[in-house]
């Protein structure tokens, strides 16, 4: 039967919640050990149980079967019949990976193959079976006979529209029956005549008499997935029938879920506080609109009316800015969404490489725009893998160097100005300057007679195809990592810098914009055209003093600004835009890019304003030196300068002239 729109929406929610659940399961399994708390083990069991139940509700039998096998193993750990060993954790982590693959296939509409996980399910069943066989304690799941059995009376009355939520009452009844001896009696009193039955409506309810060794919490857990879509009463019958406990509604209060903002490219979970703030701002905007609407009526334009109009426009600008900031907060997500993948990566790779590694994470609550967040995952993976493979030494080498045998990788994120800085730092070998320089000369990146500075040598690692690895492995050595990092970050309007001390470690810093949608810009005129320079890139603006201009090699010019010499860049020639004669140029905007300063020669400084960035690549084509376009004033189009791109273009042109 085709899914309804509501069912499709609920299925999408299930996929998102399952992905979050698998992330929680993975992070918890990485902590699993002999000293693990009962709370952690119970949490892992609940996550596996909920995922299994949700998959069953949507007919994903293959996921349900694998989830059930994982749940059984976790239940053995919970009951103490199976030790929380690294081997068990690794086995369950394989299950997490397999569930991710199957859910990804199901989301893409691909058929699921149960045989693909048959061997894994068998290993999970073997682990759980061995645990029950060797345990002298009662099994976690109830047996058909036993002295400590309990009896429960259960009433399960689903809401008529429960099928539309993706839940299946028969699945719940099967799970209850699996707990022990169950007598299930349907209540058909609400069943209409056959001709009036709607196949999408549930008319039945059930009364269940259950004898089991399970405790009440385990019985209630069966209904946790449908507690909002049914009336559930569970009553334990004590040996003294004359004093039965009062019937009560099932389950604790469900955890409040944050509303979702859905779209064509996924969804963002946001708190109710952010929604409330946005609603308040919209309310203020409506009030302002009403005030300005009154001024639109016919009548004389006097001083008092103009004053009220100015006040209204000022209020409108303030409210618009507040709404913009609120919407930006809606699009923001904590960087922990990306950071959470690295404990597993470090765990697996360190074991493969035979290294002892401690991962330290800080600043994981730092928020950044969802679009930026989605694009920095791969660059960060490259950096962490490089730190593990190239940076950190094996234990014996670290001990010989007087270091702890356990290396440290630090992931850190924090706000700085209008940007977010993400740092990946390790305490390993650091960058070997001589080795990098020797390799750079071998591949022709540095001429034999050149003696570049330490900073230039460190930045050679970002050259396309550059690698100092002796052998190519499945982890590194192909020279396709660090250049990908720099290009990926630069495509976001950010930048990368590296600091390293040989023998002590390396730190790579990514500077990223908070958002790609709206920026603060300085409007300038260059020749006949108007351009926007991102305000965060501007250091200062100066009036050009011809006495401070000095010619440099290959036609370049330097400007002496206090104690520094700054390369002067003419955007009109660099971008082939044409315009005014150089003799009329009197202003220079000093910008910073790639840890160096440039002086952009402009004809006129205009207003500072916020601009909405429109992609050139999506609507026209990629243009080196331009970050996008925007609409200003009375509909005029202005191009936004890419300061990092201009810096790179300038170096390339200088290199071409030198050649």
C-alpha cells in the first residue's frame, strides 16, 4: 500500500531520529568497558530497542532483525551474563555500521538484503547464546517457567488513526507475547458493520493477561513507541488479590521533542525558544507595518508626518535586522554534529595503526550555519587522519623522545569576531622543514637556489599532489588531502593556516564564516563598477601618498604603511574590468588574506551595508576573485570581491611574470 503524505513525513522523521540514535549508540559503545555504569548500559539498550521498534513500524524487517540481535546482546550485558568487553563493543559497532548502511539504502528507496547481515546476526546471536549458557543467573528475557514469575493485566487501546503514524498494533502484541505466557483478548465492541469499515482505521482494543519474569519497567518499555498514540493501562496483580494496586497510565512523560524546520535538503532541529523569539519579532514587524500603513493615507505631508515616517522606517530596519538574526540562529547548529564522528574514527584508526591516542574535544556547543557545517566534515576528516598517520608517533618512538606513549589530538572550536575558528592540534612529530623542502625541490615546487621562509615551507603541504609519505596506504600518501582541505575551506570564504614545531606537534586552524547567506560589506567604486568588500577582511582604508609607493620586481608595487610594505593590487586589471586611469587613484583598502596584507586600489569609498550573497557559480559560472553578487540600491547588481581569491590571483600573476 502506498504511503500517505503523513506517513512519508513520519518516515523521514524516523530516519533522522534513527541516525541520531545510532550516533548515541556509537559514542556509548566507545565508552563501554568493565567499569561502565549501569546507566550507560541501560541507555544503549533503550536506543537499540527504540530503533528496532521504529524499523518494525515501517516494515523494515531487516533492520528490525539486526536491531533485535544487538538488543539481545546488550540485554545480556545489562543482566551481567555477558562481560562489557572490547570484543563485545567491536561486535556491536559492526552492527551500528550495518544499520547505517541499511537505513541509508532504505532512505534512498533501495531494497534491503537480509543475507548481507546474516553472518553478523549469527555472531551476535552466538555471543548472546554463549552468555545465557554460561550464566548462573536467570536469563534477561523471561522463560516459560520459573518461580519468580509475575502477573500483569494490560489494556491496550490504540487511537483509531494509529496506522497513519506508522505504528502497527500487531507488532506490539507480538512483543508482549514474547515476554512470557500471554492471553490476548480483543474488544470488538467498536467494530462497525463490514460495509462501513475503513481499512486505515483501528477499531479494536485488547486486554492482555501476562505471566512473565520481566519487571514492570520492561513491560512498559514495549509500549514506549506508541505511548502517545494509545491508551495504555498496566496493572501488576500481587499474590494477595484483595489489595491490588490502582491501575495507572503507562510510561513516563515522553521527552519533549524540538520542532523541526524541514526543507528540500534535510531538516534542522531548533528549540522552542528560538521559534518564540522569531514569532515575537514577526509581531513587532506587523505593528510597524500597521504604523507605516496609516501614513500611506491621503493627506498633507507635514513635518510631523515626515517625522513619524522616519521613526517607522527606523523601527522597520531594526525589526528586519532582528528577524534576520533570529533566522540565522534557526539555521545554526552546534559543531558537535561534526565532532561526534571523530571518537569512532580515532578509535578505529589508532587500533589499525597500533598507536595509543587520546582525543580531547572542546567548544562542541559552538554554533555555525548548517550549510557551512555540512561542507567542513570532509576537510576535518582529512586533518584528523593526517594527525593520526603522519603526526603522532608509535608508542616506542614517543617513549624514546621522552613523551607519553599516548598521543593527544585536540579538536577545538570557538567564535572569533564574526568567524568561527576550528583547530586540529596534535603533540606528534611536527612538520620536518628539511624533509618538506627536500621533497618540494624534487617535485619542482621550489627552485634549487631558493631559501624560502619557515612559513612558506609549512604552507607547501597544501600544494596539489604534495606528499612526503614513503608508501601509499589506504590512509594517506596519495597527496590528495591537504590541498582538498584548503580548497574546501576557501570555497566557503574561509582560510587555513598551519603552525608547527618539529618534534612537538602541529596545529591547523580553519577560519570559517558564520554564514554564507548575509555579510557585512563595504561598498566601493572601482572604475565604472561598484563592488562589495567583506567588512571582516578590511584592516583599514588609507589615502594613497605617492611618496610611499615603491616599484618592485615584475611590475609590482609596494606601499610603505608605517613599518610594513604592502603589495598594491589593482582589481580593475586583475579582473579585467577596465575603468579609470591609474593617475586618478587616491584610495587604498587594506585587506588581510592568507595571513598577509594586500592594498586594494579603489576610486571611491561608499556606504557600509549588509548584503545578501547570491551565488555566481549557480547562476552564471565560477569567476576567480569574485565570491558572488548582490543587489543594492535601486536594483543595481554589485559583485562581491573574494579577498582570498584575489590574493591567490595576484601570486599566480606574479609567478607567470617571473617565469
